[in-house]
C-alpha cells in the first residue's frame, strides 16, 4: 500500500468526525455567550430587546449563509466554499470581541452567522456525497443530534467560561475554535463532489431547484415542521437566560448547570429517536416528538400565567428540548434523502427555515423585558402547535 493510499484512508476515517464538528460550530456561535448576555447589555448600555438582536442577527446570518452556500457548493464543489466560510468566521469572531457598541456587534454577528452557516450546509451535503442507504440515514441522525446538542450545550460551556472571562473573551474563544477547525479542514477535508457531478446553469438552475423542492409536499412539510420546532428551541435559548438569571436569580454557573440536564436529555432522546425510527413509522416518531415539545410549551405557558416554582420551569424546558430532539432526525431524513442530486440546495433550504424561523421567534420573548416568562410560554406554544399542524397536514408518509 502506497503512502498516498494510506493518507487517503486516514483522511476518510477522520472526515465523518470533521463533518460533525462543522455542524457544531454554527449553533455554538449563536449561544455560547448567552449566559453573558445580561452583562453585555449593561456594558454596552442596551435594553434587553436590543441585546437580543445580537442573537437574532446571528440566526439570520446562519439562515442566509446556508441558503447561499448550499447551491454554490453544488456548482463549485464543497471544499473551496467551506474554507472561505471558515476564514470569514475567524475574522468576524475577532471583530465581535472588539465591538465598541451594540450596533456594531449586531452587524458583526450577522456576518459571523453567514460564515457559520457554511459549515452546517457543507456538512449535510458532503454526507450525502459519501453515504447512501442506511448509512446515510444514520449519518443524518447523528448530524442532527450533534447539531442540536451544540445549541443546548453552548450556554453550558459559555456559563463555565464566563466564570473566567467576560463576553469579549467568549468571542475570542470562538475565533480560536474556528482557527482549529480551519487547520483540520485543510488537512482532512478532500473534495467530496467530483467535477462531473456538479450542477450547471447558475442562478436560474438554483431557482428551478428551489421550486422543485418547495412543490414537494413531503419536503415542504418536513422543513416547516423543523422550522417551527426550532423557532420554539431558539426562543427558549434566547429567553431562558433572562428567565433563569433575572427572574429566578440563578448565577451564570447555575444557569449553565441547569442547561446541563437539558443537554443530557437532548442526547438521550435524540439517540432513542434514531433507534425508534428503525422500528416505528416516521409519523409515529414525529408524533412523540411533537407531544413532548407540546407538554414543555404548555408548562412554560402555565409558569407565565401562574406563579410556579423553578423546578416546573426546568422540567418544561427539558421536555421542550427533548421533543425537538426526537423530531429532528426523522424530519431531516425526510427532507434530505429525496433529492440526492441537489443535496446542497435541499440542505440549504432546511437550514434556512430552521434558523430563519428561530430568528423571528428569538426577539419576541424579550418584549416584556426580563420581568416575565409569559412571552416565552406564548411563543413556544404557538410554534409547537404550528409544527404539529405541518406534520399532520403536509407530511404524507408512514414507513420512511
């Protein structure tokens, strides 16, 4: 066996782990600094709703970044687009750390999100390039669970880091992580989309592909289901930091520990969802996920209407996150396995809807400032209800 063959073999073994890592750093960018959000608001003299726009702008960037990078990677290949995205991510993370005003931070977060979205969409599309059949379904399950887990564990890690550094230091940490991922990408990411399999036709071809995907009832139902569930998830991530710290008096570390339970729940229920999908119908797994998320949202709404203890809030957040974890693998599989020839484009639409809906929902939980949990309860219950409607009325499948 030649040296080059050994190198390619080693790279092939490392690539799946790198793809999972690429899925992680976009969501972590969104919420690593959430435990420091109250302190950021004070330092930059910003009201709660304006400070939360730094979350919203990153979500918008993550959505648009995927929408742009997916079709570009179908046309020009995965590797070059990915490297440009990671370099931009490192630069904008450093700019976030240096921002002297909340206005500049909002803009920098938008561009950071654009760059972070590239990693998410390339990971999903590259997975479709190298896997097929059952291996592909299992890969999407892992990718979905790890990406969602990153969104949950981000505040936990941020809370721990926040005991040693301020919010600016958290963005420096993200820049360092981005530089490490860039080094790994240069070493381990070989092009996964051969030139002869790339799309042709430019912008018109992209619009045609979008129309094809959105006219597919199953695809449309799957991305709507995910969009509304992620709206509930990101509303929770955006609002819970103020609810738990300002209303219930938790310290940043206490807030992070509270999220630790949700991190464990997300991983366990995501794993169980993958196993259940092998035995149950997709519709049944989605119904379980929607039910768990609905119970969590109802609990948050009750906490907003009645003075209930902290444990009720924590259980409700746990159920909400677990419901999203159960629903994500089957919905992602439905959306991404149907059109392998345009994997980047279909992945970009799924990501755009997930993070775009989240961007709309996140600032709504701050309309009452840090004084009430009711907006969080209202946003999550409406979002989960719409996700369930999308599931039952648009996803016509029982055995996928």
